[in-house]
C-alpha cells in the first residue's frame, strides 16, 4: 500500500435514533382493559423536533423501530401485554403488540420489546402510545417501572 488509495463511502439505510422517554415510576397493570391502565406516550414533535411531513416526504424515511425496555414483575400469574397505538384516545389505531409471560415475582432482569420496521405512515398523528394489558384466568396483575423508549427512523 502506498497510501494513495482513494475510497468512497455511501450511506445506506441511514438511521436516526432518539432516546425519547424515560419513566422511573411504577405502573400497576390489571386485566380490566388496556384503556383503563396507565400508558406511556411520545408526542414525537416534542421529543425529536419530529415533523412527519419532513421525515416522510423530504428525508424519505419510511420505517420506524420502537424499542421498549423496562423492569417487570408479576403480582399474579398471567400474561403481560405491550401494545402500540398511534394516539392516546380509545379510538386510536392499534399498530402492533407483544404478549409474554414474565413469570417472576421480583424485578430480576429488564424486559426489552423491539417492534421493527413499522410503517412510519402509521404514525402520521405524531404520537406513539404504549399501552399495557394483562390476561389469564383470575387476577393477572403485573407491574413495570424504569421504562425507556427508543425510536429509530430509517429507510
């Protein structure tokens, strides 16, 4: 090598990442319905200078990843649910979700849910709402705290 080589760099699938929300307080989640439990939400324009028209139409981002990490513990045996909506009202559109059975009565290891390659056009309201649910036989109460939500915009 002579040190005279030239290289070119092409950015492919550029990603913008934002750590958007961090909540320390504990939520108690019951099986009385996702709209009766506490929720977390991001008004994207407040956290990221998000402007849907710019990111979608000018920068041409089409996909969004949402990464949620939190401490979880079961109070009663059952299934825990994390549900993504495009707004905070009960008439908002359900986008995706994950159901899991954590199984531990103590805050052992953080739980991470990753929702990848969601269509950015689903969030043209500029709001991402994370709702929580529970189901199973009998009471299915669970708790979560120390929640962080990260979003990534990409092609």
